[in-house]
């Protein structure tokens, strides 16, 4: 596959994921909550003897390790830190894995939309890809559009009668 065609498909995929799935919104939400919970953890653990979460950088690392279920998150020493950590592990994991599942489901279920919408999406997709279509594919697209126009005209005539 040519690099330009591969990049075009990758851009189209990214555009579809952005337009038709919650990926970006959920990623932003996850980032905001990660910073908030990590900051809360740093505030709860700051100055506590024996804690490994003694800086904001360590707290941010802890936040990633905790929600990603890597099992390497340091255990908070304070009760407040443990409460913040427990809530973050549940909320962060649910958002992280939920985002992955929602994005994949949303992307692959998109073709299951009502048939009329699928037809329109197919036409739009082909119009975006005009430069990559073969002459046979362009002829088929023309025949399809001509048939669609004829059908619309018949419906308009029937509706007018």
C-alpha cells in the first residue's frame, strides 16, 4: 500500500473516531480527573514519613499506575490518601477501559445505523475517495447515483399526485 493512501486511511479513521465516538471527550475527562486525583493524593501524602508520594511528579506517576491496574502503584500511608486512591482506582479504571470499549463499539457499530444513513455514508465516503477509485468503481458510483436520482424523482412525482 502506498504511504499516501495509508495516511489518508489513517486520517479518515481518526476523523471517524473523533466524530462518531466519545474517545476525545473521555480522554479529556480522564486527564482532568487524573490531575485532580493525583493532586489530591499529593496533598494528602505530602510530608508524611515513609511515603513514596512526596512530590507532584510522584503523585502523577502514582495516578497512572493506579488506574492502569499495572499493580505497581505505591500504597498511600494516610487514611485520606487511601480513600482518594481507592476512589481513583475505581473511577479511573472505569473511565479508561470504558473509553476503550465505547470507542471500539461506537466505531464498529456505526455501520449498523438505519439503511438510509448507511447509503448516504457510503456515497460520502466514495466522494471523499474519488481520486483513489478506479474507472470501474467510478462507473458503478455514477450508475448508483443516477439510479438514486431517478428514484427521488419518482418519489417526488408520486408525492405531488
